[in-house]
C-alpha cells in the first residue's frame, strides 16, 4: 500500500471518513439499530460476525467508494476479517480507494475531574505492528469530556498526545479524539479549553510529524479554525456525537475545513430487513448528504 497516496487522499480528498468501529460495548446497540435483536446471537463471536456482515454490506454497496468516502475507521476484528475474499484493509484501499484506519483504544476509564481517560493499552505496540502489516494507514482513540474542568481536559489531551507519539513511532497517523459530550451545559467553555490545550501540544510536535483530530461539532462555528490551519495537523474530522444526521450535517456545513467522521449518523435508517436495492438506496442517500456537508463546510 502506498502511504504517500493515502496521505494525499486524506489531506486533499473531497469527502468524509466513515466510522465503522463499534466495539464490544456498543455493538449490541448498533445491531439493534440495524434491526437485529439481542436474541439473534448467543456468543460474542456470533455477535461480531453479525456486525461484520453489516459493515461488509455497507462497504460493498456501490456508493461506498473513494469518490465520497475517503477513509474508514475499522474495529480490530474487522481488520482481522475479510471482505469479498480480501483482508478488509486491502479491499478498502485496492477495490474502493478508501484509506483504512484502526480503532486502538480499549474503552474508557471511570470519570475523574469531569472527564474519562482511556483505559491502559499494554498491548498497543503489538497491535500497531499488526496494523502496519495489515496495511492500515492510521489509528483512532477516544476520550470523553463531560465538563469544562481545566485539570480534566489537560489530562485528556496529555494522554492523547502521549499515546499519539507512540503511534507516530510506528509510522501510523493517529486520530486524536477527545469527544465533548453534546448535552453538557458548559460545552462551549469546554471546547475553548480543549482547543487551547490541543494547540499547545501541536506546537511541541516535531516538524516531520502530523496528527489528525476528531472533534465534537462546536457551539461556536469555526472555533477550531486555528487547529485546521496548523502545520502539524493533516485533517480535522467531526464526530456526530448523538446529533441526528440532519443536525450534524447542518453544524458541519457551518465549520469551514472540517469533514465528517460519522458512525451512527452514517448508518441511520439502515436495516437488515431491507432488500439490497433498499439498503443501497438508503446508504447512498446518507453518503451523499454527509459528503455534501463535508465539502460545503
């Protein structure tokens, strides 16, 4: 896989990044939204098989190509499986022109100082080595901010960049994702603190390093413009964070230079019971609307 071509696709591509990385904790909810109830499986292996079938169905749809979807974030089990007879990451890049990323975090720790840090990742180096061998371009890891607490936000950003440097050392591009919960009363204050904390870490990165940022759509339009313009930032993507697709698209279109990296908002309206024609029409309309909001912004 050509890293230079992937870098150019992410830096300049007119499209968005699909988040197809539901983990063990969120998979039952994702399957339920897709019309598959809890009694459809009896083991984790069967559950992950069902979610892989859903992801493969999305990726195999005619609308899912690099023309509008420039990247896709995969769960570890998706990376380890195949799509249409090829390893998932290889299929994405070779057959769809979509740059593959991997979710690497192991979930969230208990809340402290209004935030949830990431749980320890003792096996991260081994996972990153496997990811490089599988043709993965970059990674994603998520923390959560539930209050405008300066100490908590500093801790989140410190941890994200510390692990980000570990990821960069493997030649991968980290997507740093400190999600601000959309329902908190001091969301705007939290976002201002977050922007400044990220900027200070970006300034400290070596000149030959670039990271990506995945951020909640802000209360103040274009709040993150200085981060988008920063030379250490390859791309800034937005998470939908619980907003409906229409609301997320509307907010995204008002933030110049941000593109989408939606998960639930991407799969909204999809069902296992749909015919292939219905499914493809629904995912096609979803991709078109998210693409439009990404390139308008």
